[in-house]
C-alpha cells in the first residue's frame, strides 16, 4: 500500500489565460481548504408508490464546492495583486487554477476568487481567498 502524501510542498497556481497557458505559483500560502471535487446533488422523486413511506432520490446536477486558502499578503506580488483584481472585477474574473501536490499529482479547476483581507494584531496581514468553482475538475 502506498504511503500517505505529505501536504508540505503542495502549491496553488493561477493560470494566465494565454495559449499555451502559463501557471504561476501563488506565494506564501499557509492553509489549503478542500479540493474542488464536484459532489452530486439529489433530486427528490417521492411518489405514491414509494415503498415504506420513504423518500426516494436520484442523482442530480453536481455542485462544485467553494475551496479556500489563506496566504500572507505581499502587496508587491503580481499574482496576489491579480487575484485581488479578479475578485473586484464586475463580474469577477474566472481563471484556471492548479493545486500541485507534493507527489506531483495535479488537480486543475476553473474558478473566480472572493478575497477578504485580514489581520491579527499579533500577526501578519493575510488574504483569505474563496475560489468559487465553475464546472468539474481533473486530477492527473
């Protein structure tokens, strides 16, 4: 059985939208949220013939989750600045993102960011970013 994969060395990258697309590492990320795996919804199909007066379901549209990450804010970093600009655009700008794990596996997804700035008076300035995924993701 393979060993578990250590999270240290995992990086998050943002695509530039060009062809071919170039992905740049988002610096100073210190907390990753869930991976963007679309979960199936459920559609209630209860009817007069449902056995034992029990609700029946069938699979419905998949709902991709919103994933989060936090990073220490570097106001001079062009990638962090671009993510903030994507967030405040009207409508927010979507980009391809890649989560590159320490075992070289890559999950790619398409999302727009929602950014919040934060500060703990005893710590460094941070950005809390929620990536709102659109569509599914791939793992290669």
